[in-house]
C-alpha cells in the first residue's frame, strides 16, 4: 500500500510540476504574446515558444526531485536554486535568444537588431531574483501541501484549493518576470501600433493641430500606412524608454525612434 501511495505521489508531483511550469511560462511570456499579436508585432509567440519546453522540463524535474527529497530545508533550497536560475534564463529567452532568431528570420534588418543593455537587464534581474525567490519558497511549501492534500482531503474542493493557491504563486512569479522583462517594451510596441492605426484612419483633409503633428511623423514615408505592417524592436536603452522600432510595411522597412511610446523621427531603410 505504501509503495502504491509513493508511486501516486510521484505522479502527482510530476503533473503538478508541469502545471506550475506551464502557469509560470504563460504569465511570463504567454500573455505577452497575445498582446503582441494584437499589436501587429512580428513573431509574437517567439519568446513563449523558446521558453515553454525548457520551463516545463525544469519544473517537472524539480517536481520529481521533491519526491526524492524529504527534508523541508533542502526542498526550500531547491526552489531557491530554481528561482535564481530562472531569473537568468529569463534574460536569455526574452533578449539574447529572441534577438538571435529575429536576426536570422529578418536578415534585411539584422544589423539594426541589438538587445544588449547590460545595465538595464541586470537591474531588472535583481528585482526578479528577489521576488521570484520569495514566491517560489512559499510556492514550494504549498507544493508539498497540495500534493499531500490529494490523499488527506475529504473532497474535490479540499485538494483543489491548495493546488490553485500553489499555482497562483508560480503564476505571480511569472507576472514578475513579465513586468520586468517584457512590459515596458510591449507598451512601446502597442503605443506605436495604435498611433499608426490612428494615422491610417484619419481624414487628411480635415485635421486638428494635434493630428497634424502626428501625421507629420509619418507623411515623409513612402509607404501605405493603412496596409499590412509588422513591428520589431530593433534596440533600446537601459531604461527601456527609448526604442528604435523597425516596421515592415509589406516589404518596405522603416526605422522609427520611439520615446516613452511616442513616435519621434522615422526614416526609410534601404
């Protein structure tokens, strides 16, 4: 009977570990992908696609190790190691790996794609490390509680609530990753796309002063603003507030400088 329970506990740990990994990845990169897709961003699911399999594998492995390690302190250290390691992987998935693939899939603008800002990324990584360690330590405690509740709870609600609380903490850690690695650049992309959409819908014969200023940023471009477009982050500063935005208008590339989401100078790329 004890062997059967240990086998069942191992399966629960594996499933719960995979579920925690998926929730973490979804909040870290999945929600970002949905918003990027709505903003006409090129390859919006790239970061999520890069991260999902390694994240699932890592979390499932940690779930398996939790079955083998019975000491609470060692389990806590295991979750802390995972939290710290993931904090470094986040920058690889969101920046270095992402940039490498974008350069290979957009060779015509590859020289303009550069995601290396050591100071900006390092400062955000510190916040991610601290917050993720806190959430993972609590989540690690609830991980065992949620697993054991399957055997001790009297009904479905009794074991489902600890599982949901556990997953919520890993989702919160994913949200921390998104807020520090993706959110500011995503806001820039969304704002630029909204400005392009607004300009494409304007009646150029009847413009307010504010609309005239907005239109002047794009009128020198020999492109169809109402046509298909795809946006790509080219480069950014340490604060993520100044971004060079690459925009593909049906085969014609444009480089726009955006400051806090507001388009400044735009020029055609040859």
